[in-house]
C-alpha cells in the first residue's frame, strides 16, 4: 500500500520545495503523542453508527484477527445489528495467542482481574473447554433457541466444545483435509490418483520414485487412527484408548509411511509442490489458499481429491480429524450481558451475515482472506469450483473431531514424542513407543482428574 501525506499540482515553471517540520513543531508533536499514549485505545476499532440509532446496551468483543477483519465486523454490526437490536458492539483487536488457554495471556489476566470481554471471537478449538473447566465461560446450551442455532453447523464441529453435557462455544471457522496433486505432472507421467493407501504404496509411489519425486504426508496421526476405527480416549473420557489393537495398527501404518515408504518427515510442501518435486500430498484449507495466492504460475495445473482410505464394508473409509478451527465464546457473567452477547453471536453466525462478511473480506483484501466459515451454507456460497466443492463435501462426511478433556494436551505431545522415537531417532519399536506414550498420557490425565476432583469412582 502507498500512503501519501500530500499531493501537489503546479505549473512547470513553478518549483516545489519539500516542507520539513522545525525543531519546535517536532517537539510539540512528540509531547502530544506521548500524552495521547496514556489515553488512546490502540486496540479499539472506530465505528460508523448512525447518530439516530438508539443504543440500549453495550457489549465488548475481543477479536483475535487482523485489523481489516475486525473493522469489517464493526462496520457490519453498526450497519445491521445495532439498529435492529439497540446493542452497541465495541470491537477490540488482540493477537491470536492472547485468547487461548495455556500460559498467561490477556484473556486469562482479564478474567482474573474481573475485566474480561463479553465475547471472544477467533479462539482456538481446544480453549473453550479449558475455560469451561475453570467456570469462566457461558454454557450456550442453556439458551432456549440454541438448538435452532446449532443447525447452522455440522454436529461434529461441536465435539471439542462439549464438557459435562454443556456446550461452551459456537464454531466460527472449519477446515477440510484432502489430497493435492499436480494435474500436469499426473497427465504427463500417467499417474493415477490413489483411492486407498495400498494404491499409494504399490501404485503411485514406485512410479514417482522412479522419476525422482516424493509424496508429502503431514504428521497427522488422526487420519490413520479414525480410518482404523480407533479413538484417542475411552468412552468415559478418563483414560487413553491408544492401547487398543486399532490404535497400534494405525500407529504402525502411520510411522511406516515414513520409515518404509520414504515420505519425508519434514518438508516445505508448497515449494516442492510448485517445483514438481512433490506432485502429490495431503493438505488442508490453509494450503488451498496458499496455492491460490502464492502459486499463480500453477493456475489450472493443480487440483484436489479425497483422501486415500481403507476398504470397509464395501466402501472406502476416508476419515480424518481436524474439522474444527476457531470458535466464539461468551464470557459475560451478568444475565443481561449474556443475553446481549447471545443475540450478537446469533447474528454473527447467521448465514446472511457470514456470506456478507466473506464477500466483503475477499473483495477488499483478496482471495488470501477467503473466510472458511463454520456455517456450512455460508462456506459453500463462496466462489468454489464445482469439482472442489464435491471433494470438500465428501471429506466433510468423513471428518470427525477429538474431544478436549482434562489433561488432553498431553496426548498430542506424547504422540509426537513416540513418532520421533520411531521415525527420527529410531531408538524404539512401534509398540514400545506407543506403550510409553499411553503410560505418560494416562499419568497426566489422572493427575488433572485428581486436581479438579474428578475420578472414576465419581
């Protein structure tokens, strides 16, 4: 972007002198800005509300996104939401890391000090339950019309937000996982897209290796676990379920893709996809947007396809995890504030608002700002190609989610440790690495259950 302080037009015979501030003007401006820094709200977003609009209540909303995203929300709220409801929405921009559970951050500190926002937008999917455990967020299922609002989203999207029969967030964005492939390279060499993992191992991979090419697989154990009908946790949510036969089979196949079939444990998929070194790999929505914006030379030469899977009961099981992305929470304690915040979330998550917001972002910023709304109808209303929509919808039918439990953060950490022990260092067998991981995960789950007064006997 180009910013101009002044634009001068003169006749050719006139000379233009560059104007510079003198010492006293600079001193005055510096002092003025210093004083202003004590009172100016640098995180607030200015509004465009009509002076004639009647305001009966005000709510504070923290947005964990860029300024352009927050300004668009504020513009739409002032134009559509506030005039209809009388609820003024104050928008504040905060870094995304400041709205998540874990280490000390702005949201956690605001809760402790009693100065928390009424609504938080753009929270990671693992955070709502962490705050619910600490009785810091509102149970949305208590609202009478929650079931009607819930129909806007896929049922699986709510799995990470549920805790003890309550639902503590609304989905804001969602993801999809699929195969990305280079159409031009597949056509040139006669490769066929794999339907199953066996098709990949014994069909496509040998052909690719003969031509010096590789397959990209991210470190995502959930794909193999869910395709083998496994689960991360027991039904009561108290212990890890990774000691099952399904989990062992899944982890063995997962690690063998790297140890036996040569998939690199770490690679820059975007760069190698562009050069043709990796014409096939697993990616998500973010990679789709990267290709649209950072690889214009590949326009028309790449496509997406469903994930490979496992034959089961006459069909291919293409299950994958990672459906839910960001979420929206209500942190207000006052009943009137809760009601106002719920009205805002209902308006914000509606199909009409999400479609308008998506189009505003994409028209002003570009396709890199494409909004992957969790509202299914709004997501599909965007400018997708017909073939891409069919793949996305098919993968949605197979997508699932992992519940968030007390101490569940340990699961990801120790699955990664087990992966490194088998694939990177090679100092443990598949069974030993998985058993060590299960033992460590169960120990942490038990520790957290004791800390918060939850046990099997209870």
